[in-house]
């Protein structure tokens, strides 16, 4: 099956099916010893976000939606410190394409410091093995509750409020995005784009490996905003890395240049993806979904 709500079946069945599939995948990945800790924790956070996005699509139709979503927020937050430490290393590594070989070699002490930071996070918190067991247990508990989920509406009426809310949230966040936007504003837009991307996948269906043009563009936008956000966090963390002044200045310069490119490309993409009026766009999506 797939991460999609089939319009030909009762949407309550679709909600339950997708949720159980995501939870079962999360359990399997958490307990898969062939996956290294970084990959397993990254996958686990993605599963938590996908389940929360699924529940958000049924805003207004699932009476206990907020309560059912909270455990996945708790699980995601427990995984966040380790995943964020890895994300900073990945963000730094992506800077390699923005500098020449000599400059990149001079920046390597920063990566050493980031790896050390990840080790400190691992040692100071709950170990990754325990985190993976904690995740599996939490997903099993949540999975047992899914059969009790009952919707107050059926058909597109069950999906529309959530779809409208998240698309509108992205449009609102876009109003505050630009070259001088704060990291918080960038993160707000990124979250809204990611949530809308999940909703687009849920109503479009199809293969995740062969996304539609809109989903591919949403993925690209999410990556640009994610890179921008992670680089901002890296810049905020740099004083704690005890870098020499010259090295810190070089890092700030490289990050600033990369963020400027990310924002320029993200602005153009977001303006196109969220240009249509919320009600008009949602009505068209609902018509296509109902007719498919």
C-alpha cells in the first residue's frame, strides 16, 4: 500500500491503514540492526512527522486528533538532539560545493569540532540504542489505539479543513520570508511546506519514487529551506566550537553566501507554488481527489 488516502474507500479506513503502516515501518526500522544509529534516528523522526501530518489532514474530523498526535511529537522531540547534531554535520558537508578546494581544506577543523559536538550530545543524553527501543515501544502503544479512531465526517469533507489550514499556513509564512528573515521565520515556512507536501502526497497518491511535478518542487523547496535553517543553526553554534577568529569569520562568510542563494531560489519557488488563493486551490484539489 502507500502513503495515500484512497477516495474510493472510506476515508476512516484510509486514515487507519496509513497510520498503522507508518507505525509498523517505524518499529521495523528502529529494531533493524543493519541500520546505523544515524539512519535509524533520521528515519524515525521522518515517520513521526509523517504520522503527525496525516493526523493534521483530518483536522476537524478526528475529535481526539490533538491528543493522538502528542505522543509522536514527544517521540520526535526525544530524537531531536541526536538528529540535529547529525544535521549540522550534513549542512557543513554541503558547503563543499560553495568553496574551492583550498578554502574547503582550511574549514576542516570545523567538521572535527562538529563531530566532537555530536559525540558530546550522544554521551550526555539517552544512548541511541535506548532511544530506538523507546521509539519502538511508543509506536506499538500508539498502533494499538488506531482501531479506536473514528471520524465525524467522510469523503473530502473530512480532509478539506486540514488541507486548507496547512496550505493557508504556508501562504501566511511566506509573507514573512525574504532575504532578511530570521531563522524562526525560515523554520516556520519550512514546517508549513513540509506539512503541505505530506498532504499533497496523501491526496495525490502515486509513487513516492516518481513524484508529480508539484511534489518534486515542494521537495526542492523543503530542501532549500532546510539547508538555510541548518546553516543558521550552525552559525549560532559556532561560538561554542571555540574556533579561531579567522576560521569563524570564514565560516560566517561562506554560510552567508550560501543562505543568500538558498533564499533567492526558495522565494521564486515558493511564490509559484503558493500563488493560488487558498479556497480556489483547495476546491480544485478536492474535485480532482473525489473524481480519481
